[in-house]
């Protein structure tokens, strides 16, 4: 082909062909990588809150890395997610009312348990038990359990610096039927939050039933969240010590 015969249309066709080939190879690589990950499910055998045989937990790391453990303990990573109780919860649940965008929420206690009465997915107020906390400062969020394994993060959070309740979206009206409502997809813990707040998370979403059986090896962000499961590391160190 002579240069004078090489017009804009030809150039477009060639570019399209190159893009198609690149996209094809890219897609194949992604599929292969996904299959390889799926083959080795050994690291995902843990139940909720129970470290499996590969993820050993921060106490095991502490045995050899005490200085690093001290810097991590009490940090944002350590407090990324906690079981809700009188120690972990910072917010005031002393029958405190908070109103925003026409919705009034009441934060209160039943015995040792913490609750909020607020607007649900049907537009009516219901009592919801707080089961987990998220973070410590400058704010702390609260998580409640819904049917079918769904966990939802409240739209109202606790300002741990100014010590008051506040709306995450104070100027944004959300109708209870919308995806952005706290009880729906926008603030769903399983899909939107879990990966960054816990270690070794598996969403385990069932599309047919729209349900979750989400699991994690460790509830917070511990050493192994960045360094990987510690079992092989500990085994190698112990083996070297025996020689």
C-alpha cells in the first residue's frame, strides 16, 4: 500500500483491530488469573471472627515483632472494625435524638446492648441493634444486621472529636426506596466496606437469592492484611531455628 492510498478510514480500521486484539488478550489474562485464584481456596476456609490455618492473628505476630505490634495496637487499623460493646462504642446512646432531612433517629440501650430507632427500607421507623463499630476518629460508624446476611452502615455517625451525632450527607435528601438509603446498596457493608476494614474477606454473595454469607479471617486490619497470611512465614522461621 502506498502512502497516498493510506486514508483516514484505513487508519481507523487498523487502530480498531489493534484495540480488539489487545482487549482479547487482556480479557484472557484476567480470566486465567481469576481461575488460578479460585483453585486455591485454602486461605478462605475460616469462619466469621476465627483465623484459619493460614492467617494466624496479631498475637502470633506479636511474639517476634513486639515493637511493631505496639505501634499497631490501638491504631486506626486495629480499630477498623470491632464487635459493638461498652468498650468499643464511643457514641452516646443515652436516649439521644438526632434529626436530619426529616428523619429522627433515637439512640438508646436495652440492657447491655446498643440500639437505634430510625427509618428503615419501608419508610417506617424500627429498632435496630448495633452489632459492629467502624473506626474511632475523627468519626465512628455503626453497623446493624439485616436479613439474608446483609449488614448495613448507619447514615448517622458519631463525631468523636466534637462528641456529637452528625449526618454523613447533611445536605442530601435520600428517599427510603433509593439505592443510596443507608438500608440498601449504598451503605451495604458486605459489598462497599468489608474489603478495607477486615482481613481476608470473602463476600460470598448469592445472586439468585440476593444474600450474603460474608466471612473474614480477622475482624480488623492486622499485620497479615498487608503482609499476607503468616503461616508459611512462621513455619520457615521455626524450621530455620531447628537447624
